[in-house]
């Protein structure tokens, strides 16, 4: 049998987001659920809530759709054409679709095009609550083993490297980019895609959230120190104070490593380029251009984050970027 992911693999786009946008056009009031999702996003990033919890809160909009089955049917009437031609040309009766998208959304289209084997996230279509875990990563393999016994996977197709657990089961595996099909072993992140893989990754998002906290701490400490000290010295002491807090938060949340004096020294050294850049900003915008010191502090703290993140991954926490 052959196994396929659904979104961005045999379907051109993200079916869940497309359905959400489709529903918003019909019922604009569904946008009122968006602030709830935005509230949970940073909680997910820093690890307070999991992906399943985040998605459950995204699916809250389902509560306001009176006839969900009719909405889904109308959705697929207009979106069926987004099933990719290359898949339809090679489709077989034994194909298995395994997706993190909700089963209630994918089941109608799978039935329509003749796919008999669907494994997807079990989500209540009335309230968005999950039964079990989000069907993602290793969970896809577990769900496959529960549904099908003594199987042999000939080919596997996905748009995401997160599906590596399934790829390892197949005799041949492929990455799908648009309509391009690339052998899994030949696929390498390059250029913009490699940059996106670093700066769209969860650990960078966590780093950004902690960076915001660090910025607030740095500005606050610097301002308090500036009440009794000069602006430049106050900035240095504020930077050091916030650096200690940043190290603790990044150790426990972003890179999940134990605290140690050696790692703190490496962490501090990794911030040297950032520190130099920020001091130059203070010298230019406060000392030379006479900007307000609070604005200068904020501007300085907001510069150098991507560079610092990469240095931390290489030096302080030794997480090599592939």
C-alpha cells in the first residue's frame, strides 16, 4: 500500500485553514473567536499548553456553525479541485491517507474521490474537542498500527520532515513541494527554506517570547538603574540583570537543559555581539541623536535577536542547525 499525508501533499493548501476562511466568508462573526487563539499561541510556544489544546481552542468556531455537515459539503463542492492531479493519476484502492487534520473534515472528500482508508485527528465537529491526541509525528505511526495489521508500505508522500517516522516505514519515501516530488533522501533545505526552518521553528518562537520578556526586564532594570547612575552604565547593568533571567528561561523552556556556571558563561559570551550592537544603538540614538532614553533602550533591546539565537544554538546549547 501507499501512504499519503493530505494537506500540501495531495491537497493544494491547508484544508483546515481553508475551511475556516470559507466559514468566515459565510459568517463573519466567527472572527470573534480569533482573540482566543491568539491568547493560546504564546502559551503553546513556551510550552504551557500542547498542540492539541491549541487546536481545540482554534476549533471553538465550530460551536457557532448551525449545520456543520452542510457547511462541509459546500466547502468541498468549491475546493475539490484542489486535490492534485498527480495524485488522482496514480491513485490506488489500497491508498491510506494519514493526516493531522480533523477526520470529520476529510472523510467526505476521501469518500468522494474513492479513498477508503483515512486516519486523521478525531475531533468533535460540534465543539472542536479532541478524542485522543493530535494525529502528528509519531502519533501517525501509532494510529496506523492500531488500524491496519501486517501491512507493507511501498511508497510514502508528505510535504513535511515531521513525518519522518512514517517515512522510515516505507520502501520509498518522497517529499512533495507543490507538484514537485523529491526523493526523501535527496531533499535538503537550502536558501530561504533553510532560513525559514530555523526562524519558524518552535524553539526560535520560544526564544522570541523570552526575548520580549528579556526586553521588558532590560528596559525596566536600565530605567531603575538610570535613576541613580548614568544612562550608559545603567544600560549595561540592566542588560546584565536581564541576561541572568534570560539564561534561566532559555535553559528551562527553549533548549531544555540544566543550569550550570559553564553554560551560563558560554551563554553570556554568545550575547557579546548582541551587546556590542545594542551599545552602539545607545551611543548613536541617545548620545549622538539625543533620543528619549526609554525609546533608545527599547530600540537597542529589539536588535540582534536572530544573530544571538543562531550563536546560542551553535555555542551555548550546542544544537546544530541542519
